[in-house]
C-alpha cells in the first residue's frame, strides 16, 4: 500500500471515529462542545500549542538549546582571546593566522549548509545528537594538539559541528513554543550567546595571566564544558519535534509527543478526536500548499514571494556575522596596538569582558521591542543595523570612548543577530525551515571567513579602518531590511506558504 493510500485510510478512520463519538454523545460536556462546536473550524499546530500553554517542557527546550548558543559563543571568543598567544607559541605569520580563523568559519559554513538538508529530511533529534558527539570530541582533542595543522583541522571540524547544530536547535525552539511567547523566547535565547562569551572570559581570568601569557591549553579544555552538556542533554532528554512528525506523515508519533508535552507541563491534553482529525486535515492542507517546496531544496527558498525575502535575509546574516565577529576578532589586536607600551596587558582581558557584558541589555531590549506593533521583527532588525552603523562609524572617527562604542556596536549587532534567527525561523514554512536557517547560516559564515583578512590586513593600513567598512555594511543592511515585504510578529508558523 502506498503512503498516500495509507494516509487516506487513516483520515477515513478518523472520520468514522469522529462520527461514532458524536453519535454516542448524550451529555453536554463543555470542553468537548468547545472543541467540536464548529466542524469547519481549522485547528493548527500553533492552536494546539496555545491550548497547552508555555510551561516546563518549553523551559527545558529553551535551556537545552541555550547551551548551543554558549558553545557557539565560546568558540568565537576563545579563538579571539588566544590569537596573540597561539601566534607566539607556534610563531605564526599573519597570513597563517588568517587562514586558521577562515578555515574554522569555513567549517561553520559547511555545517550550516548541510544542516537544513539533513534535518528537513531526517528530523531534528538524531542529527543533533550525532553532531553533538562530534562537537565534544573535536573540541576536547584540539586542546591537546601539539602542532598548528592538527589544531586547525580539529577546530575546523568543531566549527562545522557548531554550524550544523545551531540551525536545528533554533528550529526546535521555534516549533515547540506557543505563538504568544515565541517572539520573547526566540529573543531571550540570545542571552546564552552572551553567557558563552562571559564564560570564556571568566575561564581566561583563571587560566591566563594576560593576552600574552598563560595556560591556553587548559582554557581550551575547560571551554568544552558546554559541548559536553549539549551531548548529554540532547541524547537523554530531547524529543523529536512533534510539528516535524506531523508534517512528515507520522501523525501517531506526533500525537504521542504532544501528549508528553501535556504531561510535562501538567496541563489537560487538547487532543480529543475532533481536534486530532482537524489537525491532520490542516497538516495535509499545509503540505499541499507547500508542494512547490522540495524538502531540503535551495530552489524552494526562491519560490514566489521568497524571491524578494531570501536575498535580503542572506545579506543580513552575512553582515551580522561579518561585523559582529569582526569586532570580536580584532578587539584583542586593536587593544594590543593601542597598548603597545603596556607590558602587563592586564586591562585587555577586562576590556574584552566588559565589551561582552555590555551585550546583556540587548536581549531584554529585543524581548520587549519584537512585540511592539510598530516595531515588530522587521523594523527592530533594521534599527539594530542602524545602531551598528552609528557605533562603528564613531569608532572610526575616534569620537568618544573606544570601549564604550565597541560595546555599543556589539550590542547592536548582537541584537541584529538575534533578530536574524527570529525572523528567518518564522518566515519559512516547516518543510524548508531548517534549510532556510542553514543557508542563511552559511552566508553568515562567509562573512566570518573573509573577516580575519579584513581585520589583519586592512587593520595594518589603519587601526580603525575596518570599523569604517563595518559601518557601510550595516547601513546597507538597515535600508534593505526596511524593504522586506513581510512582518512575522504575531503570525503562526507556516503562514507564509
């Protein structure tokens, strides 16, 4: 029997069960009347999530996926802090340092590129579990690498696994959070990225004397703690996405997963027989509407209205990564050049710590503004790029405190990065969501790949010249974002099929 025949048989069985249930009704149960008072009412997956409400299950997913952000930030921050020390340890030339950092972010790009194709075909949990194992192993082994080439290869592999996991984790979070709380939760998850940066800074205080001396291998080893936690939590506690199962034709598994969410949240299940049938009908309707989207296909990202949306999203992700990681990457180099006469370098670690600490307000600002009607996702995204433009331009013009404007610029770009994930995760339908996130992530890593060359070589021409380039990129991103045709605030997922 073909899959379509099995589906038709399943729906017919649901119709029969519904008729039997309605014929046997002799009492007026208010809850059941509410669910079947109008057979023509559409029941979406987001309706089911809204009835279940936000609870312990969503909080657990929020924390689990947050560790992915910590691991992502830890990788970027530890590479940034250890640059001067690794260069001295292995006697690296400028081009070798640039190649190493570019290769790490090339790994990110390859991981992001393959992430959507695999998770949109095989689900969310298994790819995440397998990748988390590779993530931890490559991270811990790199701490014991005793020559430059093996170190670069292992960190590149680690970057690939991070790039692979991040789009999946964000898809899982978006697919399990009710509409009412989704905007705030997708914004607040960015706080874990800042935690990751601060975590590495604290480890650096414990293991390093300054940016020039210290036990950098111990710092690398301790920075693998988030990767280990991702591996353990995803294997033992993460469930498959019920939304994905529903769209993949595994209705019974989806219903079981929804029941588990209800049990964990200690709420009554909304899955009576009528709602089950309506949910199946809605899922089939959504799949028919998205038949033009080939699962895991790049071409699907340019169908219909996405022709205008996808190029802007890709450019914005490119700028977010290029500028944010650019500032993070060149900060130790800039501080070293500005403090050449200071042999201790004690204040440099503090400057990096406070520049990261300054990102914390971003998350709370984002959580508030994304639900403001006249701002929402799109306008907030554009304003954040405008903030990056102002901050980087003032650094280039050497107006005001360097540390303050670095913190301000990172705050603005951190906000842009958070909104990049949020808008992209909401605009694409379930069938191609991970692919959309993965491809956008790939373009962000292109920005990261060329970033060290800008930082090292353009920075040699003028210490603050890279910031001028960053400001121009942010200005264009702000203008393009205002031109996006859709606002996703308050919209159910799969609205833009």
